[in-house]
C-alpha cells in the first residue's frame, strides 16, 4: 500500500487518460467533413472490429455528483425527436463503414439508458441488427440506474441480446444517496443480480467514493455488501469535483466533501477488501474483476485495453463509432465528438450531416505516446522493444517521442512505485495509486494549453 506522505506528494491535477490526447485537446477545426473522411479511412486502418456506443442523455433526476452530459426531462416529444435523430445518424454513418466488418461490442451509456422504454431501446437494437454484422460473442452492455429497473424490463433487454448489465449503485448508504440526490434501487440489488446471472449475463456494480457523509468505515461496509453478492466486476470511481465544468456539483460542498487523505483511505480499504477476498483482480486504477472474468484473463496475458466506455479485451474492443449528443468516436487515428446541445444535435443530423463539432487527428508521434500510456494504464507494464517493433522504429525514437528520461522516473523508483531497466517499465502494487502521475511523465503535451483537471488521487 501507499502511505499518506506519498498521497500528499502525488495528489496533483492530471488528466484521467481515458484517451490520448485527452478530450481537452479536441478542437473545433475538426469538422463533420473531417469525420466522414476519418470513418472511410478507418475501414483500412487498425483493427477491423467495430464498437458501437449510443449515448442516452435523459435522466429523471439530476445526481449532484454527475459529470456526464445529461438532460433532466420526461418530455416524451423531446425524447422521441432525439431517438429519431439517433436512428438517422446510425443509418447515415453506416454508408461510410465497411459493413462486412464485425461488431464485437455495443455499449449503451448516459445519462440513464433505462430511462427509455424497452420498446424504444428495442427499435434501435433492431435497426443496428438489420445493418451491421454482429458477432455471436458480441458484448452488448447497458448502464442502468437500479431505481428504474424491473425484472420485466430486464427480460426485454435479454430478449434483445444484452449480456452485461452495469448497475449504478454508487453506495448502499441511504444518507449518502440522499445527499447526492440519488434514488435508491426499486428492487433489492441481490434480487436484480441473481436474476441477471440466471440469464447468463454479466453483472457489474459501480460505486463512487469521495461523496458527502462517506467515510472509510461506511464505504468499507458498502464494499462488504457488494462482495457478499459476488458481482462479476466492481468499479470504485473517485468522485471528480469539477464545479467549474459542472456548477451543480458545488451544491455538494454544503454537505461537506471528504479530503484527499480520507478519500485515499476509502480507496485503500476497498482495495484491500476486494483483492484480499481472493476472488478478484485489480484492473487498472479503479476496476476489479473476478479471476475467471475476461478482463482478468486479458490482464494476465497483457492484452487489456481501454476506451471511453471502460476496460475491455482486445477481442471485444474495436474502433468506436459513437452516436448521440456529446458522443465521442475513437477511430484508429482520430477522435470526433458530437454537439452537446440536443437541439443542435437533432438539427445537424436532420440536415443530413454528422453532428461533429470538434475532434482531433492523432499524429504519428502521438500514436506512440498513446500506446505507451495505454499499456501502462491497462497492463501495468511495457517493453520498449515491443513498441519499437510495433511501430517499426528504434527504441531510442520511442523513448525520445515520449520525453522519457531515467531521471524523471527516479522519484517513482525511490518511492517503490516503479521498477525499470533499459527495456521495461513495471508498475508496482503501490504504484497503481499513482499511475496517472507516472504516465504523465511520458506526456510531453501535458503542460501546454492551461487545461484544468481533477486531482489524481
């Protein structure tokens, strides 16, 4: 484990590195025409696999910790107009994609995707199935708020082919949920979990630490309850307090937010409880999966991957084609993000062009840095010689592109967070807590642009 002095030393504002370059680098000079060109080019670049992401922004109620692009509405006409635009976008984009390519991952995120009726989701799934070649083992996942989830709704999802359900529990403590304006589960989590498993689907639990009224003791109790239910995956997100981006988050300050040391104590206690149970592996910074889960298997073989939707295996991930307002596509060498305003999004799609408002073309050097950061963030290690072979260049060039120097890494070695030699970097167990700090040393672009980020711990 890592001690409190190191927490204080390394608790800095840094990117989360769910992508490289981070989304803060996206710019408006990247147009819808640029996106069309990127989609066409992607058919002959990188992996052939396709990942589809659908963003459903609607929520019945605003949770105060939320950092997502959401709309608090029950207006059926607005929802209907949005879904019609979403269908048009799927059809539009499909004309530029090689439809012989396999779809290996479909992810519904939000917002609250299960705020839609099962019929509304079914119409879109039917459209996708009629257009794309969906692999037999495709992972089809949806994020659900258990406050709006019933067994009959789950039946409908299973009939559509969904095989992974992520339950946004956040905390089992009622006082914490009330302070965050989060509704409690309609049915007992144990009942939902058993029902999901009985239909041969995976079940994930999502939790957040760093909220008002949470303490190391209370969060430990939440994790103990989770472990007793044996989900396939557990996620412990660190609450990112960014009121300059999401002003509603400032309301949480009235309830009082835990400090960095208390947050780390929450994470450390959760980490200990989960890993020492003997049933889970630590995946990346904040995910845990059962030892027989595909993520654990990928970690052991060094084939773990990550995109904006979370950790995945090399077998299931693909280039991400994203639909809906604010949705971000991740292609071989570019990112493209749709407009975050629902009226603008609908208008642009109805005009017959993608709703792209910003994006980024990744340079060759940035592709190298991206791979370096991803390997460390996902698999906790990298071999310089493997990267040099992948990019058909020298180890010296790979290191130079990343701005690597042994001197910059020495503090992490001295603190027991990193082990390295001429050909490798290996993150230690305690080093997982400072992984964002370590990879930031390999990000030459970090100090340009004056962007604001959440704290690394």
